[in-house]
């Protein structure tokens, strides 16, 4: 009633009560009107249970496209949804740069161009096995799982360093290549298994933990556990095989590049000595 008694000025300056030109109707409306780029917007959020954010966003976009909304209406991903699209491209870039930096550090450490390649060849196997482990454990590939992938790369690289470093040490002692490879892998197998079992055992409480923030820790731990267990045997087999192949190729390339020295030019300072021709005599 007080609102209807409010007065409004007209062009002539007279005051007119609001109730004479308008009426009140009680209805429902938004408590807050949001705008984006001079357009009204409504934000939709949900608590996801048993489904990843990426899958939920794909289903929502599919449902929105099926509505065939008229012009002036549209659907746009929120900040968290857009950040998921950037995670994949940033992850590929970060992984590529990490490979470059790891190669540079290993090349400086081993003073070789082929040994870092031998060590890094086992890394591409870790990603398929890690993704398989996530599928088996029904765990989505979120940002914490991606952090676990980076940790898994460093852990798997450690096994190759142990194998290649001791193989080079045995070869410097005079042991043949194939025998050095077998001896090094036999000797380094125990520390590799011990560190792997220690790491897996340490991650089990995180994977099974409960409480605030447990989902993030569980995602990271499950990636490391599954990827490390499934990729252990292939990496132990690939590293010695790759070492033998690359070492043979490098030796072949060095042999092909070695210049051939003719026999007569080995000592050009000394004149060539002509041997007397053999004579045949007939004795009768």
C-alpha cells in the first residue's frame, strides 16, 4: 500500500500517485540478475557423484545443443569447465618440455647422446599403463591424476638410470657389452624391486584414505600404484634391449665415419723402397 501511495512527477510538474497508473502483482523472480558481455546469464552448477567433470560437461553441452535454442540464447562453459580444455594442451606442452630438460640433464651426466635416449624410451610405456590402471580402478583423469603422471615419469626414469649407469661402469672395467648388460641388470634388479615395493606400499594408505581432500590424494596415489606395477616388467626389458641396439648403431656410425688411410701414404716422409724383381736362371 505504501508503494502505491508514492508520487511521480509529470511533464507539467504535477505529482501523480503511482497507484493511478500502475498496479502491483505478487510473482516469483530472480533474487539476482547477472550480466556477461551486456547479456543476461544464469549459472548452473551441480555436485558430481560417480562421474568426472569432463563427462558431465560433455553431456550438458549435448543436451543444450539438442534444444535448438532460438537466436539470442546460448550456452557457454564456466571457468572450471574451460580450464579442463586447457589442461590437455598444457599437459602435452609440459610433458614435451620435461623430456627435453631430462635429456639435457642426462646427456650432461652420462656424457653421451645415446644413453639418455635408452633411459627415456621406457617413459612412453608408463602413460598407457597408467590410463589402464585408472580405468580398472574407476578413477577419472583429473588434475591430481595428471600430477601423478609426472611423478610416475620421474620414478620410472630412475630404474633406467640404475641399469645404464652400472652397465657403463662394468664396460669401463673391461667387460664385454652383452655380458655387462646381463650382469648390470642382474645386480640392479634387487634395488629396483625394493624401491618399487616401498613406493607402492607407501601409496596404498593414500589410495584408501578417507576424509576431507581424500579424493585428490587417492587419484594421485592410484595413478602411481597402477602405472608403476603394470609398467615395471616392460621397462626392465626395454632398457637393456634399447641399450644394446643403440650402442651397436653408434659403433657402426663411428666405424663408417672413420677415414680410411691408404697403406702407401701411412708414412709419406719416407721414400718408397722398391724391391728387386725376382730373376729366373736356367742351370744346365
